[in-house]
C-alpha cells in the first residue's frame, strides 16, 4: 500500500510528525531514521508492506519463551 503524507512539524528537533492525507491520521518518526534533509511541508511517499517472515520469527520466539516460562513455573511448583 502506498500512502502520501506531508511533514506537519518537527518536535524538539527529534520527532517528525507526518500528516497522512485524506484524514487518515498521523505517523511519528525519530528524525534520525531519515537520510535526507527534512522540513515542514515536505511531501513523502510512504510504502507499507507486511513482513510475514519477521512476523513468523517473532511468533516462534514468543512460543519458545512461553514454553520456557511454563516449564520454569512447573519446576518451581514441584519443589
């Protein structure tokens, strides 16, 4: 999905506030993620794509942690 936004303001020279057009809201970014000069009124083309691979890796990590916690909890109850 591609959306367009315009830099509304830069707060404390650290946070870039992007107004997403057509009343879709705002996005907030740390200024250092941008590799180009920023200024209020700059139009941005933003592409948002799902990352299924990272999502699956995160799910697996959570499942492993849950199993570890459950095992730890069971071990403590058996003491």
